[in-house]
C-alpha cells in the first residue's frame, strides 16, 4: 500500500514538472470551446398540458345497452402513434416547415428532427399528458406544440368515430349476407316441403311417433267398435223382448230413455194434484172427476204426438201396434238405430286408421331419410335465422353507440396549460458546457503530461531512481545556484498560476455574460 502511494505521489510530481502542457492545452481548448458554446443558438421550450377525461356520464347510463370500448387503452394507443410518420408530416404542414425543404431528403430530415424533439410525457393514472419541444424560434416552438396537440385530439376523436363507422359497415355487410342466406334456406325448406308434402308425417314428433299414434288410435277405435257392437246386440235383445205380445203398453211409464213430449209436464202436475185430492175426496167429487178427464185427454194428445213422430220418421211395419204405441219400445228403437249408426261410423274410422297404418308401414324405409333431411334443413335454417337476428341486435347496439358518441363524446379533452411563446430561452446550458470545456482542457493537459512522462521519464526522488536502475543510492547532491534552476522553476510556477488565473477570469466573465445579460451586455456594448 505504501508503494502504491509513493507511485501516485511520484506521478503527481511528474505532472507538476510538466505543468506547461496543462497551460498549453487549456489555452488551446478552453477559448475555442467557450467560443463554440457562445455561438450555440438559444433554444426555446414550449409545452402544453392536457387532461383526458374518459369518465363520460353516458357510460353508467348505457351500460349493457351499447358497446363499450376501453377509452384508456385507446388514449395510450394514440399517445404511442402520435409520432408516426403521417402525424409528423401533418404537423410539418400545419407549421409550414415543409416549405423550408427543397427536396425529399431535407423534408425527411425535418420529420426526423420533429420525431426526435417532440416529447410527450404522461402523469400516470391521472391521464394528464404534457407535449413539449425545444426550437430556436419561440413562435415556431409554440406552433409545433399547438399542432401536435390538435393532431392528438383530432386523431383520438376521429378514431372513435371511425371505429364506430367501421363496425356499422361490417355489420351491414354481414346482415346483408345472412339475409341472402336466410332467404336461400327458406327457399330450400319450402321446396322440400312442396316436394314431399304428400308423404310427410303430420305429427311434428317424427315418423315413428306418427306411426305409434295411428296404431294407438286404431286400437282405441277397434275397442270402441267392439263395445258399441256389444251394446247394439244387447239393445236388439231388449227390443225383441219389448216387442213380444206379453208386454203391455203403459202410458204412464216415463223413463230416462223415453221420448219427451209437450204434454209430459202437464200430465205429471195434474197427476200430482189428483193424488192430493184423492186423499181428501172420493172419485165422485167434481174436482176429482174433472182432473181425471183432463189427464185422460192429455194422455191421448201425448200418444197422438208420439205416433205422429214415429210415422214421420218411418218407424212402422213389422212392429205391432202395441209396440208402436209403447214409448219404451220406441226409445229403445231409437237407441238401437243410434248404435247402428255409431257402429258404421267406427268401422269407417277403423278402416281409415288401418289404411294409414298400412301406408306408414309401406313408407317405413323412405320417411326416416326424408325426415332426417328435413331436420338438417330446419337446423341450418334456425342457425342462420339466429345469427341474422343476433346481427340485427348488434347493429342496433352499434347505431345506439354512434348516436351516443354524436350526442356526447365519451373522451373529452381539457387543455390545462395551453402552449405559449416562451420569453426566456431554456437552453443550451452554457454554464455546464463551459465548465465541461474547462474540465476537458485541464484533463487533456494532465493526460499530455502523463504521456510525456511515459515517453521521457523524469526522476523525482532517489527511491524512484533506485527502483528504476536497481542500484543502491548512496547520496543526493543538490543543484548549484549558479545554474539558476531555482529561479527558472519559480518563473514557471508563476506563469502556471497566472495562466490559470487568467483562464479562470475568462471563465467567470463568460459565465457572467450569460447569467446576467441585462447587466453585462449593455456595458460591453458601450465599450465595444
């Protein structure tokens, strides 16, 4: 560690012995560098801050009704694409920068400069964006920021409306295509039904369900026919028994199956009154005799009405007169006729069902294929119809979203700080540049001194000489005053200090000239 410190000390002493290189480098580099820094044009920074409000009032109101897009993602996309070639060309034309270009290469250079100089920064979650640029002209800087802000706002709003229009055009095209497909599916389905209209099963559950249904109806009809035939046989037997000579005609028999006449109710009422009178009086009582006569007349009229009914309906001939006059017999005769008619009807129905069963059995190998084809056609038709109706609903949703956007923009821009023409230059940072030039001048001088030490070594101490030659050093002899080395060394040191002080004064004057231009520049103008 001690050896390393000695080497560093020797190096510093060697540089000090070569300090005239520092004087040369500082006087060569610093003045020229400071002149270059002073000749740099002033840079003026213009900026604008804008707040993007994506919290529209319509969003919660229209939630679930219209299509919603991610406004924040759209804003981030617009920020990333603001410095695209088309946008930069538009900014250049809006600020007349394109007029400065004589050919395409110069115009490309202007576009590249805009892309490099325009800065857009985000404040994070607050959706506050800052647009800024540095230019030599303060008015040009303001115009560029204003143009960039206009392009940013118009592109964002225009992109929203463009997306809505594109979606509507796409939906209209799809609706038109699906409408044609739906018409074609309806046409195929209609032609299929017309082609197989005579052999298609009427039951919507399918062929086998229709066959089972017809068989069930045939079985039920046959059972009902058998029951009706049994009732008919029973009715014929009772009718034959009723038609026998041993049966007596009774005008007073009124059963549920008897024929009702207009005199039945009067006869029943008079008979009831007669029974009540016989309780208190004898049969010779005038009222009793009158009621008996009246009942007899009504029975005769009733009998005549029944005979007229049967004669008008063709009931006569083989039956005896007593049977014709018997209302029970006549009622049973009518019931038998009804049963015979019902039997005939059931036979016809049974034959029809049997024919249907035979027809379906004959088509059992053809109808399933037709039914499967019809199922496929219906399935394709229903799918196309469902898609068509869904597209119609989406079209209405897109139209509603477009109307909502036309009524109130879901993205609103609020310019917090509009761009202004800067009064004071923002750059270049001449203080730092001048300090950097001074540091570079000193560093070049030190580096030159170290390089010369490596090329032409200088012995500073006996220890360094011993380490260099490897021989023991017995003593050191001081230089004589007659050589004037000490005076030369002092002169060089004074020159070094003076040079550095002059350089430092020039540096301070240069910095003061730019830090306090209102104080120093008028004074210098008076002198020069």
